C-alpha cells in the first residue's frame, strides 16, 4: 500500500531529535540581551511560550566578542551567557520543546563601537558593505573592514567549535551554523565580498573552504545529528551578492550532503515577497539529499503544500512567530493569525515580546 504523503503536522526524525511536527520557529533577532550580552529571564518565557514548534532555532548568537554587530544581542562565549541560555533551554524543555542555538559572526557588518578595543571589524576582504550599523551613537556607516589573514582562519574555526561546546553545556539540543544573510561565512561564500587570492578566495571550491572547515569543527564537537546550516542563496541583505548563485550554492549543498542533520534555506529575498527566482531550490534539495528546511515568507497554506508535495521536509516561520506563540495550534485549527507590532520587534521588554495571547484564551 502506498505511504501517505507527510503533512505539516507529521512527526519527523531529525538527526538525534524526534520532532512532533514540521513547523520550525526561525531565528529572530530581538535585541533584548542584558549586560554582557547575557540572555535575560524574559527570554526563557518567550521561547517556552513557543515550545509547541517542532523545533526552535534561537536568535542569532555571537560566537565571540568580535562577532557582534547589533546592540543587545546574546553571545555564547562567556560563562554568564551559558548560564543565561541554560535558563532558556530548561524552560523550553520543561514545556516539551526542542531548541538549537544559531552560531553567528557578523563579519564586516559590524562597527568599531562593538569591537574589543574599537578595532575594525573583520571580513574576507577589505570591502565595506553599503548600509549602516545601529550603535550607541546612532546609525553609523559600515567601515572598511580588515581582511582576515590566512593564519587567523583556524582561530575562527575554533571559535565556532568552542561556541558549540558552550551551547551543548547550556542545554541546547544542537546548533545551526549561520552561513546566510550577508554575515561572515556568507561573505566568504560570495564573490562580491570575497576577493581573496589565497586558498579561501577565487574559485567556488576555495570560497566554500571556510564553511567546510567550520562544519567539520562543529560536527566534531556536536556530532552530525545535532548540526544544521542556514544559507540564503538569493538574499541580498547586508549588501551581499554573487555572480552565479546557482553554481555556488549547488556546490554548498553538495559539500554538506551526508554531513549535517538539516539544510535551512532562505528561498529568495527574506524581506521581499515575489520576484523571479535566480536559484532552482529543487535542485539544491536534490544535491543535499537530506532533511531540507524551507524559509522565506511562507504562509500556512503554502507551507502545508510544500511539505505534502515534497518540496520541503520542514518549514521555518519568522514573523508569524512574533505575534503567535501558539502558531502550530492556530495553523492546525485554522485560527486567523495575529499581527505583531513592528515597533516592538527590536529592544524593549515584555511588550510585544511575551504579551501576545494564545488563541484559546481570547474568549476568556
């Protein structure tokens, strides 16, 4: 008898994890960390409220002090940060959830005011990104970064591995390597930002080398069943681009085949709906050959179709999770989704963070 097609609510074995459904909470920067970039107690409530997701991917979390590029974003490089995240994972697990930490280094889209000793941010090449950083002095243009020396790159790899050790110590079920959205690893991947002449620049094989080494270092710590990677082949956020994204990201998908628990793909411009795609995502899914997580402006209806038709194994929702902590139940029951207030997306306290009601409580 033919096996029924999976649905968005079908369970899934994901590496070392067993997921009760295929709805994922995407990483969402909220800029609410405290002194020392330590996650606060309110974050534990926020994530626990959303623990019915099949999987939660944490907000992007800097692996080292030099990796920060936004105010009040959490880290995973100090003991206090580990303790703060432990409160979060304890709350999520107590609520029945599963959670991985997204490992982040922003590279060139930082500013000296975030850097130890007010040094220049680092990047594959000394090419400034267009745009501005929001600093304690207000919006400031991104500076021309310092190109990392070849001899420094093993230290970057070790920082990812060390962050993974700390993430596991903090109780996370795994980690996601952030290689998307114009941050450091994405900067190495793309030819518009990587103009190196060493073994990490030039050819596609060279430009994917740092990601290869980071994934090897992270999986040596966590095991391949507890590691995911996020990519964004078409996203131009943070002034990122590539002349041939199809070839580049086909190579990335092939590189990661059989090595990680899932591939998380931002399918298009994360902040813009529509437009003709420059990448064949079906071919990337085939090249990777493993669990494929789709993300980018998915509606519940489109997500259900993506899973049932075999386009994706998992679908990650971002903005919908801001105002709908019970998103899984709302989709399952056909309850209209609440809209979040964008003025409260970044910074602040409980308002617009932990005060969105459950649909089942709306009638009192």
